[in-house]
């Protein structure tokens, strides 16, 4: 959970997780849906999938790996996690290298090389491995990570309080040459600019047999259509509202709706015009969601359909019915949706509340009397 996520964010998630799945066996018995719901909002959802797959793999094998080499055989466990578990839990003399340790080692040895290059990464692991205390490897590794997270910080290192400052080569260089700073290490590598993607997102609300208007549709047993994403790739296996990528030059309403209608009809075998009437279809707004490598602009619309028959049949006609789901509003509130999709849903809620308020303020027209 702590990979690329701050401790204050993780604490509550970790506590709830351990209450529900206190052992590897209990986690292995969970479903991916249950794990995703517990993880919702934490981001980097591959971690949740790997945790479940790893737990199942360990239970199937019959024993928990106790060395870094055997831990790396578990799905989702790399060098960092393997080293941390092996040294802290099983006292194996192996290093742990994360971003904080890279900063400490880079300054301690005044390493000017690109910290992202494979040869430099290998060197960091080698140097850290040479320093590990053979009698207390777990404590040493935790101390190194803590040193990098506190005193040896990125922009304001507390060199005067550092217990190893007398051996720090970066500090020595900065004392000899005013143009050199401790914060020059490790070398700052510019991040790649995230690509810009654009998506049409349609929140499909289904009302059965109700009047032609948003006021009549609200308060009924409305259903919302969710689509399950592919099991590989971005946000794998998670549920979302119907969404389709569009070209940057075709983000206008006409083109977005054209692509969305094609998606609903061709890919999901849903023809909204065949046995339903559109009560409302309006643009709600835009939401920009930032991933580590993607800046996704979502153009959100709400479409309320009045079905002429059973809405459940809608999900039985697609090529794979397991990838479609109709859920009520209470389920949407409690379901483990990503933070981006949750914000989309909240946008729609605000939009509907505003529209209902506007409609309630429109005075009712008095029926005109016929002339005799």
C-alpha cells in the first residue's frame, strides 16, 4: 500500500484491510470484486490485484516464502518488497532500496549519475548491500528509509542533525565548493510529460415505465449501467460508466455522442432507440483525472432512458454479460469505484439536483378557459 502512496493516506486503508483479511488464507479466499471495493480510492489498482493473486499463489504452494529469492517468485513482489519482507520478517541480510534510500546513498557517496539508469540502480543496490548490518538487517533497512524520509529530505536536508554527516561526500563537496549543493544529489531527472487522452463518458440511468421528465424519473427504482474494463491494462477489471476514447479534434457534443451511440450499439449490443425513449440527454461537464502517465479529460453526459420492458434484459444481450451490470443508486454509493468515476457520479448528482431545483421553481401554468 505504501508504494508511491503517503503514510497518512494508507493508515485507514491498512486498518480496515487487516480487520477484514488478517491472514494470507483469509485474503486468498476473497474475490477480486471485494478487494477492489476495499482498495477503492487508493489508486494504482494493480497493487490490489497482485496482492490477491500473490495470496492465492502462496496458499496454493502451502508455505510462506522466507527468502528474498523465493519471495520474488510471488506475483507482484519485486526486489524492494522481497528485500523488505526477508530482512524485517525473517532477518535475512539483504538490502532494501527505495527512493529515500537512493537519496541517502547518492549523497553519502556523491553519485552524480542518472538514478533512473539500470546501471546506476544496480550500483545503489550493491552499495546498500555492502552496508547492511548482518546482525540487524531489518532495523538497518528501516533506519535507512527513515533517514531518507526525514533528515535527508529532498529539498531541505537536516545535515547538522544527521548521524552520518561526517562521512557524507556530498556534504564535504558542498563545503569545499560553493557551487555544489547537497541537494544536487541525486541528479534530478525531468519527468516525461503525460500524454493527453480524451474520453466521452455517459452515465446511463434507466427508468422503467415512468413519465417523460427528470422529475418523474427521480425517486424511482432507477438503475445505472456499469461496464467492466478489460482484465489487462489501465484500471484492469474495474467498473465504470460507459466510456470511449475520442480524438482531440472530435470532442464536441455531436461527435462524442456519435461515438458513444456506436459503442453502446455495436460493442454491447445495446440499441437505446429500439425499445426505449430518451427522457433526458445533456452534457454535465468535464473532469480531468491525472494518472502517472496520462492526463485524461472526461466529457461527461447524463442520459436517462425510459425502457419499455425489463431493464435486466439489457445486460443479457451483450457479447459477454459478465462485463455489464445494472445497479441501483444505493449500490453506486457503496460500490468500490475509482476516485475518477466517483467524481463523475458526483458531478451527475449535482447536475440533477440543480435541474430539479430549477424545475420546481417554474410556476405551473394555469389552464386556459375555453371561450363559449
